[in-house]
C-alpha cells in the first residue's frame, strides 16, 4: 500500500513538472483591479504585449475594478495555481488590506510573487501660488492649526491617503482628509483651491509641475527624483528616515510551480530591459526595474507591516 501511495505521489510530481515545463500552451489571463486606462491597466498592457512574444501565447488583460484592487486580488488568490491566471497589482494591495478588516485573502501568503515592473515615488505638491515654500513650513502651520489644512487623495484607503497619514503620524500633525473618486479629480481639486496640498504619483503630476500649475515641496522616495533634482526628499526636508515608494508588479495565486515562476520572471526581466518599454514606463513617471520573486515578496510584507502599524497607532480604518 505504501509503495502505491509513493508511486502515485511521484507520478503527481512528475506530471506537474512536465506540465510546468510545457507552460504556456494556452491563453493567459492577466487581471488588474482598476478601471481601464489607469496606471496599472496601462502597465499591464505594455508588459503583456511584449511578454506574449517571448512566451508564444496570447495574454488577455482583464479589468476587475473595486476596493483598491482587492476584488481582482481575491479572484486571483482563489484561481488554480497553473500560471494561466495572473495579477498586475500596485502598492495599494498591502495598504488597503492593512486598513480593512474585510479583506478575504492573506496579503502575502495567498500569492506567488513574480517581479515588480515599475517603481515610482510620490510628490508632495501645492498650487503655484501657495504660501508654503517647504514641507516643513506646511507641517509647522498644521501643528498650530490641527485639522485645518486639507489634502486630497484618490479615495479612502488609497496609497495617496495612507502616505499623508504616515507623514501626519510621524510628525504628530493632524490634517483634514478630502477623498476624491480618483487621482485626477483630486488634482483638479488642488488646482481649484479646494484643498491645500496633495501626495500624487509622479506620472499624473509631472506635466503639471513642469507647466507651473503646481509646485513640488518634497518627494517621498529615499533619493531625489530624476525629473526634479532640485526638489528635496521628505527625509531631507522634514522627517529623517521617511520613505514611501509605490510600485506595480506581477503576481499569481499561491503555489505556482517554480518552473512557471522562473519563466515568467525571466520574461519580465527581458521585457523591462527593452528600450521601447523602458522609455514608455519612464514617460509615465516610473522607474522600470525587475526584482526577484523573493525581493518582491519581502517588499510587500514590509509595506504591509508599515501600513498595519500605522492603522493601529493612528486608529485608521476603512470599514
């Protein structure tokens, strides 16, 4: 009996290995959890178009918007781990889950992490005619007027929301959050003077900074941003050690076979090294850079712990 069980187990492993080596032999579904035409959707389509050439199979990008990408993530977490259902997701994944008690998946362990596609920091910005010339000036005034200075975001639980809340928490400052239905309306709100400042992704705000509509006070990455070398980091200007980097990357359900993961990671590295892909992603305000699966997993876990700690310490919740 023991020999039969062992033989069956070996056969199962052999079959799974052969299936993985044959991957892919049919259409791949690449899901993303935001409306078509947004940052994550565009990156998914750019990457999918080039990966198709290397994998020899079609990749269909499918949008399933809702709950800051959590609906799509839940769908992929419950999919078969065969490599034919993948997920393009952003750093909103750990941020939203940290603030919600109703997420129906394990943020790290229910996924196989493949590679980040693009990194991008946020710009803390004000209108061109704002009285604030530095982030420190803004924080100092907010301390004397708790809850009066208003900032906009792409919605409750968005990474734009949690980034400013982290600044407030680390400086013991209270701002008034004004959530919008997306980043574009929030930028319009800033332009119209409805809010005092914003944390915005580099892609949407860069042209408006260059046109002079807005002025950047600080960048949230560890180093200054290539397009605005004169803008200091939050670390330099107000909060030593501060860093928030956003990203978009590729994942699948937990327990994807290693040969499948290796093949997908190799394709991501090839695609992100293509000059035309690099140029397009940089034009969107990103820093195209592949990672190993372990590096991506560690990044997600680290950010989840950061946002979970913030949610607990600042009593933040979206439920």
